[in-house]
C-alpha cells in the first residue's frame, strides 16, 4: 500500500453538524495584564472526532490560536463509560474543551472554517466522542 492511500488519522470522523461556540484564550487577560475584550463566535461542526474538529463560522483564527470551545452535542455523555451511562435520558451538558487551531481557510463563498485539535482531553471524554462517532456511523 502506498502512502497516498494510507489513512493518517487515528480516529474516525463524524461528518455531522453540531452547534459550537467559543472564545479565543487571551493569555494577557487570563494573567490580568490586559483589559482586552475577546469576541466570542458561533458556528457549526463540519466534522468531529475524538482528536479535533473542523468548524465553520463567521470568523476564523490563525494557526496556533488557543480557543475555549463548547459543543452542543445531544446525549454525548451517554457514551462515557460508567455504570449508568447508556441509560441516561436527560440532555447532556455541553462538551467543553480547550483546542488549538491547526489551520484555517476562507472559501470563495466567504464562508470561513478552521480545524482544531483538542488539548488536554481526558481519556474518558475522548473515548466517549470516539464511541459516539462510531455509533452514528453504524446508524447511517
């Protein structure tokens, strides 16, 4: 098998649209060295995996920008490994994670998207997202 046909990704991707909101992490603000206001954004996922996501929004960010993200993914918590997780019927809390922008692009139609990789994501939540992606893929 040649290198062009090998899959480089460690996790499957779910091509589905979930609402996402976020805010750039301003380290100066976090350290109380600045009074800068950082504008939040709203968007949607174009795809998501346990390792990262491709996000479409009205705003894009340069590579290496750190973001606090909040994904609205109904029932993602039922994929967590715990005794009662598969029986959870209550709405899940948002999936919050810190991420780093790894690339961004503006399309001709003025739509903007950027890819992020999740940082410091614990194994329980990463496994939950991976299980959710696999479950959605089986249903299609």
